[in-house]
C-alpha cells in the first residue's frame, strides 16, 4: 500500500506534496510522487527529497515521470501500487467556480481506486 501524489509547481501542488509527505510519515507508508511530465524528473526528485528531508526522514519515496495527463497518471499509479490514498491540491474558487470542479480533480475523485484527500489552498 502507498500514498500517491502529483508533483506540480503550483501553490496547490506544493501543498498537496507537503501533505502527502506528512501523511506518509504518519501512516508509515511509502510515497509515490508522479511528475506532471513538464519538468525534468531529476528536478522533481531533488525537490521531493529536500522536502522529505525537512519534514519526515522516515518516508520511503519514489518519483515517477508522468505522461502529461496527471489525472490519468495518478489513477494508473494508484491502481498499480495498491494505493491507500491519493492526495490532490485544490485552489480556492469563486462562488460560480465552486459549481464546477476542475476536470482533472473531478476525474480523480470519480475514478480513483482508493480514498482521495483534497487539500485546499
């Protein structure tokens, strides 16, 4: 069983990653970080390892290159690793925007093979 999170260079992506590291440490589960496919894998790996080093030294972390469709990548990775949790970040929305959840987030919530923790920024 693992915890799966996407690695995005956005405030909501960073908050999701921070929360996922904390959850992995508390639950004593490995963490799988999936890159968005837009940034070099080595860059994401270094950033993730630095965050893990600051927050939780006991987390076993693996970084995987995404295909560019982060929702698909998170669902596939969660399925293949038998994930116990997917962590995603959501940004604050206007009253009208609250009626429509982002397409990627909605897809993850509907198709995820495990619980999804949505972290609001």
